[in-house]
């Protein structure tokens, strides 16, 4: 569907509603479960907004490292196989940088408030 609101807008609206209107009304274990649900909705929103770009960057890095085309899943499988065979290791030019960039992209979606992630962002990591 190409109608408005978008899935991103819907997910964010539900999370904001739960966070701002419902959270103040409940307490105890139910409040904990609500915080978990809000965190999940926030995660889904980040996935919807960031994963396409991070996947595209990952594919480009993997293509450069491996010299082949494929989906992000296929290329990661090929990289894992080459690592397992000893054909690729941390001495391979670009591998460490690729792994670091992939980790940072994944943390941006999964754990953007992680202290070490924030510290690396400040350092330009």
C-alpha cells in the first residue's frame, strides 16, 4: 500500500501513545510489560527507517571484499564460508573495517543508547 500514514508513522504513533498516555496510568509488572512493548515498537521503527540503507552499505562492502554479487544474506554466508576455510581473516584488507561498520549499523538499530556505541559515535567510529 502507498497510502498515508506510512508503517513508520503508524508504529511511531502507537509507541508515542503508549509511552505518553498509557504509561502514566499503570504501575508494577504491567508497567514493565508496557515498557517492553514500547521498546519493541521503537526497535521496529528504527528497523523500518534504517535497515534498508545499512543493508545497502553492507552489500557494497561485501561485494568489494568478496568480488561477487548477491543478497546481504548470500554475501554474509559466502564471507562466513571463506573465514571458516581460512581464505579471509582480520589481515584481509577491508575486513576489520567492514565488521566494525556492520556492527555500528546494527547497534544504531538495536541498541542506540548503548554507552559504548554512543562513545564510538562521538569518536567518529
